[in-house]
C-alpha cells in the first residue's frame, strides 16, 4: 500500500540530528526525561502519547505509540478510549473557537 508517509522513515528518526546535531541531542535528552517514570507511570505516559498522536495526526507517532502501549500492557479498549478522549478534546477545541466567529459576526452586524 502506498502512503504519503513512508513507514520506514520512522526508523530514521534517530538520525534527525544529521543536519543539526546539537539541537537534536537536546531534543532527545528532553524527550528521554519526559518519558521517564515520575508522577505518571511509563504506561500512562504512553497512553497520553497515543492520544496526542491522534490529536496532532502524526502517523509516525501513531505507529510508534500503538506498539509502545501494547508492549506496556495496554488493552485495545484502553487505547481506543484514549483516542476518543483526544477526539473529544480536539472537537471541543474546534467548537469553542466558534465563539470567536460569533463575536466577529456580532461586531460586523452592529
């Protein structure tokens, strides 16, 4: 199946620093720290990452965190529930911005 995104490119993510090593190193250090166990477990963080991946519509992240959540013992119903949470938040964020449109209509109608 041909896709716009090449699934093999996910494997190349670690090489993202080829054109800017210093910034990539800083990013990967930060990324590693974020996903360490803390107030949230690694499993919880993986579910959050899966949901965010869907909200920002990153196919690479969706693939990576689908695999990661399964490896961390998440069940399919938990994963889908996290995706629905992301969908509800994204939908609500879209709708609440309708207030801006209504304000503008009211301003222009006066």
